C-alpha cells in the first residue's frame, strides 16, 4: 500500500491568486444586510402603530370620563376631568338628559355620550330664568343622587 508523502507540500495561509478577486460569498452578506434593514423598518412601523393606538385609547378614555362627569357636574366637571386625562374639551352638548363630549388628546379626537342611570337626577343646566334673576335656592341647589338603599319600586 502506498502512503502519499506530505513532504514538500505546505498549506498556504493566504488566498490563492485566482480566488483573490472572486465574488463568491457576497450573496450571503447582502441577504444578511437586507434582513437587518427589513427588521429595522418593521420595528419602526410597530412602534408608530403602537403609539397611535395608545393615543386613540387615551382620547376615548378622556371622552368617556368627560361625558360621565358632565352628566353629574356639568361642563366645568367635564373640562376638569378632560384636563386630568391630558386632553382638551373641544365640544360639549346637552340634549335632554344625554351629554355628548368631544375631546382632543394629542392629534386624536374622540366623542362619547353618557346619560344618567335609571332613577338618577337629570343633567343640570342653568335655565334662562336662573340667568335673568340671579342665583336662587332652586338654581344653586346641587344635584343629588338617589338613596342607594331605596328599592326604586322593586319589592
């Protein structure tokens, strides 16, 4: 059996001249760079989308709270609750016992409606008579909630 001799054969640590200017392996590098770039773009899109969803949720929450506060406390209470939630009260409308509040938080606008619960007092609005005659006991009396222990007509 013949064993090949390694005498005289050395491994070179530098590349061979014919492979020195080769483009082999460049596709893998380009694909890796493309994957990194796409991941960065996807991360930016997710971040922007998450911020928009959070702002929309804050606007809806502020509008709901303003409408509920407007039912019992009027426009002043709605404005105070809106400021506490980081927004501005853009619109406030009372239609019978229903309050509609429009709130702007950041660049997002939200509208909510609220009405008193069954048996609760109606929304207090200053009437023309109160404005003309000045404060009176009937105009300045605060709204009162019904007694929670009352059965409200149920046995």
